[in-house]
């Protein structure tokens, strides 16, 4: 008899194929767009106050998932997306020791044998793999400098170093332009082949740097402050059916431990900086003015990304590929409360948002971007891991402007694409992938059952089974238990009243965590990594 997880994986794959009818004469194209540190409710179509007309258009003609999850951090999420494994299975989390195992394969490894051309443009940020060209992309613009938007200290085209950009460079625009360049080359030289394009924006990750004309649009948008904005967003999200929980309170006693110390931060940035998620009414006039400027920059960065996405969509239309391209939009984790000063430092005399400023969004506005959920990037509370997921595919999805409440994870992206491409992830010689195809859910909500979802980042631990979420913060934090069906804002800890369930789920989490360590350590080191080490 098959173990339950293998049985679920098999029926999910079969359901995906059946849901889409007979084998397709033409394989669909794939466009995966990834934002960086964008909150669950930043986009207008997810209840936000930021103008995102192109994302809204995709959502209006497609699906929005309400319970899609990342790993809570940039690098591990990218690894999950590209490999289909949890980061602990591939030693790809920042706190996971070890070498990348030889069973690790990437999306191009699965799609290229199925006839696909594969392209990447944007941020890379993976623990061991230092450039996209090394994992099989046919073309790759790889942005390796994560500290600047108006220039690059290190970026590559097809693994060859590029010179420092000329004046006028802005990374969000450059990432889209390279993606469009690859699409134009594809339609010219490989028009009969399907394609996979992975566009990994750096936006709106810190530093907050945006074009002046984009910032100007938002200069007065957020003067009311994060308390009023959070309340309004929450009410809007409830009306849209995106959430059914309460609005979580601000948590001023929770902050990122690796932040620049408060005294140093305020000394370098000024008295307008705020280092805790406190009530807006407690801020001084100087703080209110500075904080709304920071949110204006954050919003400007997202709107610019949306405009650049619009350019890519126009290219798809121009090449006749728009209707048969599966588009997925996600964010690698929740909005960040991090307040760090890196790279060239911060010039207090420079205009906020310019190339010589280095600002972070901070915990007040991050709480707003992640509303109505708790906490921020790096925590595995809902605010750190909840990701928007928009799916758009005119030729394959009949429903329009519909919600899907199926819980899913970044590890599901790869098996979904391979399933839609007519391939299989089984029989590849490595451990079975933990993710599953979401193709059945494209046709009907509730059609993609799963046994569990696992999380472990910076020893922030979680396991979710059905609506039950067991979570512990930090290496010594106690287990907490929440019923996400009623309490996705994580306000009612049920651990004391349900000790048996806590014990059962904690045992299950530990079994999976130990299993991932064993499979990783028992596998030889990947030859890809050996080749990189010898360069």
C-alpha cells in the first residue's frame, strides 16, 4: 500500500491532467513573476492602496489564491520555487548547514526535455547557486547586487560580467527589458517552441529607491498613517472575500534582531525614523512626515514594477502568446520590518528614495503591507509567509475574477508547471517532491488536497495540517496552536486546551525536519557545486 503522502501526490497529478481535459496539441508557455518583500495586501487587487492596474487586470481575468505561502525569506523561497523542494531538503536556507545534494534539479532541468526554452531575468539570491546560467537557463540576466536600484556593482548576462550601468539605469526597468529582449529573440528564432520566463524583480526590497516621478504620485497618499490604512484595508479585504479574520494588533515589542541599533539608525537617518510598530498617534509631526514619505517610496516602487509588468504583457500580446501563457505572480515573503544601512551607506542630505539614500520600510508600514496578518518577513506568522498568488491563463482557465482558498506553497510551482507541460516529476532518482500540482485548483476550488505544509526559518518553526497551525518562534519559543479557519490573525492560542493535538503536530514537524536532514546528508554533493567551487 502506498503511504498517504504518495497516494495524495499521485491522485493530485491525475486530477491535474483530467481537469484540463485531453492532452493539449500545443504546450502552454509559462511566465513566473516574483516580487521581493511585497506584502500580502499591497496590491490593489488584494485590498491595497497602491495602484497596480496590470496586476489587477490579471486578477480580474484570472484567479487569486488567498492562502499561498512562501518560506518567509528571499533566498529559501527562490530555492523552493526553482527546485520544488523545501529549502531544508537542499541546504538552501540561510540557517541550514551542508552542501547542495546531487538530487537537486531546477525548473529548466524538467522543462527543457519537454521542448521548452527557458529564460531568467532579475535577482538571483540563492545560497549556493551563484548565477542563473549555471542551472540551465538558455538566457539569463542575473542581478547579483541587491543593495542598489540605480546601479549595479555586479550583474551578468549569460554568466558573463556586464560593465557598470550607465546613468539612467533602474533595476526594475532593466529586469523587464531583458525579459522582453529574451521574448523577442524567442519569437524570432524559436517560435515553434514553448517558453518559460522567470522574471524576478528586486522591488520593493530595501533600500527604498524609486524614480522621482513615481514618488511624486504618492506624496500625499499616506498622510493618514498606518493605523487608518490598516483598518480600511482590512474592511476592504473582508468585503472582497480575501480574509475572514480579525485585524491583528500592532506588536511594538517584536523587531528584527539583526537591525542596525536604534541609536545608530536614528543618528544616521534622523529623528523622523521610527523603529517600532507603535500607534500612529504617538508619532511626532517630524516622524509622521518622514514615515509617510517612506511609504510613498515603497508604493512608487511597486507601481513602477506593475508598469514594467505591463510592458512584458504587451510583448506577449505582440507575439501572439498572451492567451496561451500561464502567468503566475507571487512575492517571496511578506513586507520587511528590517532597518539596515548597507552598501554605500546613507546620505542624510540626499532626497529620500534617491540613489544616495538607504532606507527601510520599517515595522509600522510593514504591518500595514501585511495586514491583516501578524508580523513581517523572517517570521513564519502569517504576515511573514502569506503571498499573493495571481494565476492568469485565458486558454486554460474558464473562471474569471475568482478566489481560490486552497492552501499552497512555493514548492507547488515546479510540479504545477511540469504537470501543465505534460511531464512528470516522479522517477527522477531523488526524493519525491513535497509539492503538488495546483492545476486541479485552476478549475475548481478545493481540488488540490495535501497532507501538510512545513516551515522552518531562523528556527521559527511551523507545520500546518488542514486549518491547524502549530508554530514556535525562535529556538526556545513554546509551541502555539491556531485554528486558521477562524483565526488567521493568530490571536487565540489553543495550545493549553488541546495538548494532544500540539503533541501530535509537534511530532509530525520533527519527523519531517529530521527526514529532510537525513536525505540531505546521505546524498553526495552536487557536481554543479563542485564545478562552481573549482572555478
